[in-house]
C-alpha cells in the first residue's frame, strides 16, 4: 500500500517551479571532492515525521498520522514503518533516528513493551535490507513518562533510576541490532526546577554513573559507534544539566566519559542557550567532539524549542563552514529534528518541509565551499594573528617565554603597535557577495 501520492523527488535546479523537486540538493554533485550525499547524510526523525500530529498546549493535533491504522496499536506501528520507508525512499533520505517509544505503543508492563520493540525492529531490519536505508542513531525517551517527572538518571528515586537503565539497555540493544552509528543522551528532565529540593552533586554523579554503565554495556555487545550528549539549556526542565556544549564537555571530562562521547548539536538548542548554532559547533570542533547535528532552526521571537525546518541560508552556510573545516562528520549526520508548523498539516507539507531542509543545507554547503575557495575570510584570520608567527609571538605560542620575558618585552617597547581593525563589516560584505553575488 502506498501512503504518499508523490513521485520520487528529483533535482531540477534553482529555476524550477515544481514544488516537488530539489532546487539545490543534487545527491551526486561533487563539492570539494565529495558527493553532496556524502557531505550531507540526512536523517528522518521518527518522532516528528511519523508520530507528531501538531498537538500543542492549546489544541489537539491537526495532521493525520494514522497511515490507515488505529493509533496506539501494533498495526499502526507497522504502518508507520511502511510510511516512513516509503517517505525516505521518495526523498532519497538514507538514515533515520528513533526513540524507543516512537516505534511502538508502550504497554503497562515494560516486558511487553520490550517484546513489541523486538517485533517491530525485526520488521524495520527487513525494510532496511530491502532499501539500503540505515539507522543513524537511537535513543531512549526518558522524559515523557510521568515516572520521569523528577528526572531519569537524576531522579531522586532509585527505582525510577533502574527503569531509566532498563530503557537505555533496551534502546542500546535495538540500536546495535539496527546497526546504528550513534547513541544519544538528551537530558530533557535531567536538571532541576528548584535547588530547594535538589542535591545537584548527587544527581550529576548518578547521571555520569549511568552513562558509564551504558558505555560498558554497549561496548560489551559490540557497539563501536559514538555516544552523544545533545546539549539544551532548558525546556522541559527549568535548568538542564547539559546546558550547552561547553558545559557538557566539562561534565564529560570531569567524569572520564570524554573518550566515548561527542556532541550532537541542535541548532534551536544553541539559540535557547544564548549562543549561535555556529558557536556550539565551534566549541565542539575545537575540542574534537563535533559528532552529529540535529538540523532545525528556532524563532528569535519565541523562547522555546520551535523545531522548525531549516530555512535560513546564513545559518546553514555557517554550519557547513564549520563542518567542512572540521573535515566532515564521522559517524554523525543531519537529523531533521524538525516538525511542520501546526497549520501545515497535509502529506504534501511533509514533503515540502524535507525539500526545504535538504535544499537549505545543500545551498549552505555550496556557499560554504565557495567561502573556502574564495579564501578572503581565511586569509584575513591568518593575517590577523600573524604576530604569533615569529619573534616574541612564536615564543608565546611555544610556551617558552616566561612572564618576566613578556613584561620586559613590553617595557622595552614602551607602547604597542595598534592591534589592527577587526574589519567585521568588510568581512560581512564578503560573505554577502559570496552568498548573493555571481
Ligand atoms: C528535544 C530533542 C530530542 C532529542 C532526542 O528538544 O531535541 O528530540 O533530539 O531525544
Ligand atoms: Co534534538
């Protein structure tokens, strides 16, 4: 049974008026020596695309995601697999990401939920083998069930902590079964509402302990991929412990988890933390921990995670610039952790959203490569720090000069030369000319 009427979406070039065609994403086009499809391993988020109906705090869903079955049944779970694989094939999406609870309806008894998960992943595996579509990463939803209201790894209750462990164990097993290249920890409820009732040190130690046990178990069953922390400062918790990349990296180092973990950076989480997306990517990159991307965007006027499909070409260009400079993602990809706006509730809108997102990243890639080839930004930065290439600057970089030598250098000089203009406005005009000039 076909779930979508659309044909396979093809590249037709920037001037096409066909709403069901790519304008920039041309999978086989080679950019800086690599095919676009290799630069951009796009992934479908099971939760937004196959589960979310547009429910918000003020209203019920607007989109029909029943796919011909009754929601809440295993029949529906199977229909979502069929619809999902058809959707990915039609768009040329080669990966998917999932939470355990996205795949099957949870039962009262966790043993029955696990049995359902085994059944559905057998079917997903069949579909993967038929289509060549792969799993990018898996995760456990440790935030939706009421038992996690005080956190999962950070819960005050040791029993709840064990239920978190059980879900993580199963989700890791499923990720390994599906050949997933990554396993994500996003700590939506790992944080606090008030310090009046919170032992922050105990909670953070418990989370780290759970992560260690997860790594040990995953490695013992053959998982060779990356673990990711997905930083987010708030929502749903008032204060999340994985606030931003710098905080998460500090946490990983403090608890000796930094060899197994990298960052999964989500654009909208970065802006909620008061950073640009690019800042979070750079912090991860310079620490060797840029793992994967949750590709979406937020809204500057709204203070929550709106998970919009990426549209802003400045943002996708700067993201791709960071990734190209990093040498690409190893096990990671571009997971569209994004949802249609509530009034965009049709099946056509699901396609428009992915076409928009894939084209926005493809155009970002093209423009980022142009910025690198143009060379003016790199040249400017190299020249800006040139004083460290020789003389006293080189001795600073090598660490040879002690404080007295540095001070004496200044005292002899009496007055430093002007540091040189930052040329921000000029550099911004260079970016514009590369983005929009011909
Ligand atoms: C929530 C979020 C999650 C994670 C996976 O803001 O981004 O969907 O990506 O749990
Ligand atoms: Co996300």
